[in-house]
C-alpha cells in the first residue's frame, strides 16, 4: 500500500514497484481509495480502412439500390442560412 503523497513525490520508485507487483493500493488517511494496475501493451494493430472491402460491404448490404443524394437538400439549407445572415 502506498499513500497519495508517496505516489506524487516518488513516482519513479512507485513505477518500478508497480512493474514488480502488478498493482498498488493507494491510501488516503490510512483508508484504501484506489487500486493502480499495470497495463500490458497490446500488439493488436488496428485494421486499416480498405475502400475495396468497404464497397463489397456496401454492395452486400444495400445491393444495387441507389439511395437519394442529400446534396440538393444541403445546398438549399445552406442557401437559406446565408439568406438569414444577410438580412
């Protein structure tokens, strides 16, 4: 068990202890308030986005459906917003 003060003032030593013990119980006024645990590095790499795979997923999910574009709605909305500002 270590106090909050020890943790703050002697971090390098506490870090070495954490490497050996895998966890530290932190106390305040003699009462446990937290547990500090060591994290292990994960070697799992995040999968990169693949546009071809994404297109296969879209075709599988939506088939040959063509969804309406929102471009015209966005353009109208932006135009009305600018009209309000210019007034």
